[in-house]
């Protein structure tokens, strides 16, 4: 699968291409599909048509608003051009050298969220119909009425001794800091169950980084590090991408890496069971069997150690546990030949990429959902972090463990509460689906009221089970932009703002960089931001609480914080590691500012753990003066304390290979215990311990011989929200299921046929996309489609059941809570 390096793509071809899941990307020349304004911005050497809008009085903007795109973690700045109070164009920030004026196709969809006839415009309460019925009846109510309804139900549960029966599930959609407000409110209620979006995205990567290095964040930065004046990730000489399709998930920052690669001639190696648009641009595309990346990395570790390719000086000074790792991979026989038998990748290939990575300096690793959405996500990320550490690729520009979709960079602090809060007890197991078990089975205890800022009927595994849980749930509050699938189960619906309708800090770039955005358009209807909703709910609780005086709530979440400027000022004043990230400083910058940033004179940190005074100043703001923020002050591969800490969960400090039972080949898997123990990685929560190494038997493949994996449909979509835009459905409104030609021939399926994909959990439909760039034993099923998405009706698109109908929620990473979206046993058949 080694390919010669293709000609460097143009800027536009990378950013606006691959809208149909990569079918036009195989030759390295991606198709262009771009708004006119972006086409008119010429790349070097392009003979572009002039932008005739510049000479039009009718289309000349009378105001430009600095916004930020909400659709991925590239955090692109938007120049939102206005005329007569209306958005007429969206352009990219040229003064940001990473963005370089670029935007992907999704930027044009931001106004389509604001200007959308399907938006929810007022609070609603249920008046009739069965839960889940699309014909359920709701009536508009005032905000005070809606919030009082919620507050009364929450307080009734608290007063009956069931505060922990109330849960909240946040989402990445929210303004930064909304999660901190939710946590504060739920602490006052006495419930431990205010969760975040991390288990759906990449909590495992953050958990592994925190255990190994001390912080759970992307280690390096895009662009020039202002501390050193040197390129950071742009200096990499080797780019190893495991389970990340950045051309479609992070197009603008990936374009920056490609520009740097033209200069450095860095080698790009992409590891993915299917040849994505990212793999099409690589020097080397390597296609392991799904859910076997842990074996691949263990084989690489064995090769680096046995051939003594590790960085002896760095290991000697900064690493704890190298000898134990050496004995572990040797004693377990994790050789490249063993890994080849598990992954289907040739041992010679595993040896070669291990040697290339170890000897290229600096070398950067990138990972995303392809690693996160595995049963052994935490252990796999730990093994990857160990590989970076022993080769000396940590704390250096151009290196690091750059795990996408980490949680918000650092906790945002608020003033201490004046009143004491109840002891909440242990939270439910982490993960997006434990709430369904708690509703249906009462284990480890029952949930009775849930509030979500996302749509669990798209994001959660085993959609049918989640549907049954929402039907049984006593009280459900849905907040969102549209009447999504979950809204039909709600008792109360709250309308939220889109990203162009409020001021503040919204998305952030993976490298911990954040920027300020201004509001471009008025609020749609009576919609509110999530921060305002939590503050409003606190004041409704104050009105209805008979146990505490109103000040118990109102002092903790004052009304003045509905002004996001004042809320952000409170965060900055109470978060030492963000003390330099003031609104005025953020707002004045064309480039985002990276956390940690402990003072207004501090440039922010690009390379975490860099042996430099600027990093040590930042580290002190995080409570440590050491280079690494672990207990030892060094990289921790193995310590007896870490081994003891992880043991009750069934894991150890050194990763042992296991995989999902629905991976073909009957490999070692795991068994879950019935009891609950404290989660050693997320100690506020419970988890079920596991026994690793349970022999696999492969019985499921007698009826379901293929492996399915879910993922983003294309660069067009980001979660479910883009399916509510005209452009999103026009470009990619059909669910295209990628099938290898040999596999399709075996099932009698032709390109464009309607097909049914079945797993032991259920079945979903789609359209066959015959694609040679995927393993013959694997199909790729795009997620984010759902039955309530109405915009596709314009084009006659089907209403699809969620892809996660096929995924087994009973198999998950018991440390991070990550669900195993990347492998499920399945079979295909053509729909007559």
C-alpha cells in the first residue's frame, strides 16, 4: 500500500473537496466546491476570476463582524460581512497564518443555522401524545413558566432524597464555561451527574495524557510559538496519523500541515482501515483491521526497544518505568510478527514505520475518533504516549501526542460558593449511555429526570435502547436549535441560540487556542444561550426552593453573568492558568491565544513541557513547578502507585492487548464484572471492573461476517446539526455506505443500490458506494443521519435511522467511558 507522494494539492482543493466521502480524492486532486467569495481569493499561481462583488454597491458590506466557526476544532475566525443588518458573506481571516484566509465548505452553513425556518423559537411544554411520537403536542410557554416547571420537578426529587436521580448531559455546542455553570448548579442540588461530551469525543486521549504527562491536552501547537519564534507542528519531519481523517474533520489546520510539509518534505503516514482523503494525500496508507491499533502500537514499541532506537538521554532524565516497559513488551511477545497476525498489516511494514518514526526528529503523532471510539481506547492512547516518550518526541517543537477533540483546556474557576453544598455521592459510570441503563434497570441507581444539551438519539450507542429509556424516563428536558429526534420525548423544550447570535468564547482549536467572537445577528425568537439557561434555571430554583433562601442559588449564579463579558471576567479572575486571557486581549487578536496563559504579558503555551522558562511559569499556575505535572515530575510509564491505582478496574500501568469481541479472528477480549468500583481515572464516578484476556470465540461472525465502523459522512457534516442546513443536505444528504468491490460482488450489490446493514442490535439502510479504498472485511457507515431531519425533504432524501442503532453499548472503555463505535459485527443485503 506504499504510494508515491502525489503533487502538492492547491489550498482550495484540500479545503473544499471530498464532499462525498472521499470518492474524488483517490488521485490526490480533490474536487472543488466552494462559495463564490472563497473562490475569488486566489491561491499562489491561480488564475482566478476577480471578485465582482467588491464593485457592487448592493453587495458592499456596511459592517464586518469578527465571529468564529462552530463546526469543528479548527476554530476558524469568520469575517462576517453585513449589509442592512443581514449576513451577505462569510470570509476567512488572512492575518492568522495558520488559517491563512481559508475556510472549509461548512462556513457557509453558519448563517443557515440562524436563517432557518425550522428553528425552535420559544420554550414549549408537552400537552399530549406518547413520548417519542413525532405527532406529540406542545404549547408555547414563557421562559419563567418553563424554568419553573423544571425547577419544581428537580426540587421534588431532591426533597424526596433523590437528588442523584437528576442528570445533565452537556455538549460541545455550548459557549465555553456553560459546563462550569452546570456543575455549580448540580452541586447545589446535590447531584453528581452533570456530565460532558468527552466520552462521545475523546476523553480517553485526555485521560491517557493526564496519567502519562500530567495534563490531558493536545501537546503541541499550530503555527509559530511566540516563546521561541520557531514553528511548532510545522517543523515536524514525520507526521504519523492514527485513526484521524483530518482532511475532512480538521481541514483548515490540516491544510496548514500540508503547507509546512511542502517546505520540510515531512513524511505523512496515515493508519486507517479505509483510504480517506487524508490517506489519499499520504506517502503511506496503512490499513489495519478495525479496533486493532493497540496491537500495531505494541509491535512498534517492541521494534523501537529491541533495536535500541529509543532516546537514551531523554529516557534516562525524564522517563519513569522504561525498564518495566521493555520487559513487558518482550515478555508478552508483542513482536511485529505477532502484531501482523492481529492487524493484517505486514510485519515488515510495522518494523519500517517504527524505525522511521523513531529516527525522524521531530516526529508528531495525531489521533482522533478512530482511536477514541475503541473498546481499549485508554490503553491504546497510553501505548501511543509511551511511544512518543521513549523516542524523545515530547516537550519538543514539531513533536508530541496531538490527540484531537480533547476537553476544554483546563478547568474554568469561579468564586468559591458562600454556602455549603450537599455530599453528592458517586456519579454514574462515565460514558454517554450509562444513563440509559440507570433509567431502565436502576443500576447502580435509578435516574428519573434528565436534561440534555445534545441529541442522544444520534450520539449514543444502541439507539433502540436509548429510545426505550427516554420513553420510560419520568421527566426529560431537551435544549436545542431544532426539533430533533430526542425533542419528541421531552416534557419541556428550550430553544437555544446558534453560534452567530451571541458574544463570547465558543469553539477552541485542538491546540488549546481560543478566540473571542462577536454576535452578528439578533437572537432568533426567544432563544437563549446555554449559559443564560443555566443561570435562569438557578433563579427559578431560588423562586421555588422551600429548603434554602433565594441567595443560596442567586449568589452562586448571579444574573449579571448573563452578560458573557462579566462571566468571562469571573473565569479569568478565578483561573490562574487563564489569567492572561482577558476579553480585550482575545478580542484584539487575529490569531487565537493558547492556554495555559497565566498573565497578560505571557504569550501562551504552544509546546507543553518545553524545557523553557515560559513553560515553567505556566506550570506554576497549574500548581507545579516541574516540567511534567505527574507525581514524579517525569513521564510516567510505570510506577507502583499507578499500577495499584488502576488495578481495581482490571487494568495496569502497562497495556495488555485485548480488543472488541466483534473483531474477526477470535482475539483476546474482556469480561465485565457485576459490581461497581470507583473509577481510577475519573474518581468522582463509578465503573464496572473488567477481566482482560477473555478468549474470543468468533461465534457472532457465523451470522454477521463483516465488521462495520461509523464515522463522519464527509467534510460537509459536523454532528447532526449540519443536516438541518440546505447546503449540508444538498451536498451530502444521502447516506453512502462504503463497500469494497470484492465484498459488493460477493453480496450481489452494485454502486448506487439500496442496501440494508444488519447487526445483532438492529438494521439501517443506505446507498452502496463501491470503493476500493477500504478493507474487504470492513464497511464504513456514515453517522449523524437521523429520522427527524426535515431539510432533506426538499431533495427527496430518505429519513434514516441512526447509525448507532447497530452499535453495542455494553462494550465500552470502562475507564474513559468511550463507546466502541469503530467496530460492530454486521452483514449486508441488497434492498429489493
